[in-house]
């Protein structure tokens, strides 16, 4: 319950980044659900939203927001999304909600990526949260063997198929000291669609909520 309040506080603090009349990138997850609800409760007048999942699209539409395809939205000035883990460089693990591929695309297409999370998501070293990897179905076993070579313990996520029709492998047992190098290494395995490491395109702002309030971190450089 207090974690839910922390998520809502983080979501509330992200409202100040929303530019009325413009397109907005919207991510996926329970923290983003608060954000979508708060957009509606506060009567934000956005031109439309580019959404990272069918679930967020449904919630946005339910509130009466227009959802636009990224191909017709043009570049986005702001993208708001959650994370499963974040480090002090604002590198992230994402994909706990299986939306990592669309999330990475929208983050890449956005000028400012505002990440919202409860404070428990901040870690010194990424990797305690199993790293999600979306793979093409035929490459599942091959990619899993390659992930073992990189030191991980891959586990197929049961009963989950992404919005893109692919399975997800969750990789346990990683201590990610060089997130950019690992992102590149996993991206290079044939059959990998997306790895849920956001290091080459980290967040620009990280808003961490707690029941008492929020604190905000910015990426340096
Ligand atoms: C979905 C994600 C989410 O942002 C991540 O799982 C955080 O979710 P929550 O806000 O529910 O803690 O990456 O793919």
C-alpha cells in the first residue's frame, strides 16, 4: 500500500513535464497507470499519446485520450515511463511488464525520458531484478545458451507473449557493472529483439517516490 502511494507520488511529480497541446510518450506499468489516471484527473489537454503497450493504450482511451501511432506522431519531446531497477547513472532495467521493445523505441524517439518509480527501485548495481530479453520464438533456446555464456541464468517467462508476439527470457544472476557493454553484447545475439537494459539511452530524469514525498535525479552530461 505504501509502495503504491510512493508510485503515485512519483507519477504526480512527473505531471510538470507534460506540455499541454503536444504529443506525449506514455509507458507501461502500475506507476504509469497512476500517471495516466492523474493526467485525466487534472484535465491535461495533450494533442495525443504514443503508448508503449496495448494495456496503456486501453487505459488512455478509456480516459478519452487520443492514442497516436509513433509513425505519425513525429519526434516526441517527453516520454514518461517506469522501471524495474535504476542506478545512479540513470541506467535502467525495464520489461517487467513485457513492454520493453516498444518502450525502448519510444524512449529513443523522445527528447526527454522521465522515469518514475518508487524509491525501492534505486540500486547501486543493476541485476538483482531478472533482466528481460524479448526473443523471436525460433531463437529461444539458442539465445538462452548464449546468455549462459555471458554468465546469466535464463528462465523462460511462463505464459507470457509480448504485444509483438514474442516470448521473454528473464536472466537471473547477473551483476551488471558495465551496463552499456552488456546491452551491446546481448543485442548482438541473433534472435534477440530487445534487451531490457536501457544504458545507451538511459533516463534523463529519475523521479523516486516515497510515502513522504519525492526526490528527483538528473543525468549528468
Ligand atoms: C514494463 C516496464 C515497467 O516500467 C516496469 O515493469 C515498472 O513497472 P511498475 O511501475 O509496475 O513497477 O518496464 O515493461
